[in-house]
C-alpha cells in the first residue's frame, strides 16, 4: 500500500510504527461476543458504548470515549 492509495490509512500505519516499531495494522471484524458484525454507523456507536474501546474512527470522524 502507498500513501497515494489511501492517505489516511497510510498515516495511521506510519504513526503506529512510531509507537510500536511495527509497520502493520490488522483489520478484523467489529463485533462483540454474541452479537452480529457491525454493519451500520448506528450499530458501531451502540457497540462502542457497550465495549472497552476508547477511540474509534468511523466515516472520517474520530469518536473518543469521554473520561469520567
């Protein structure tokens, strides 16, 4: 993959490598145990609320869990 193919994903991988030393990100399904795979933005937000993820990118937007 090149920066020209997908600039945002390329930047994500580049930043990930700075922190971990690994220039690879694994893309996997987004679903909670016993639930269907996320298929819509609304469903993604529901599962985000119900799980321990602290940050999510969806359709160009960064969603961050509010810290108490």
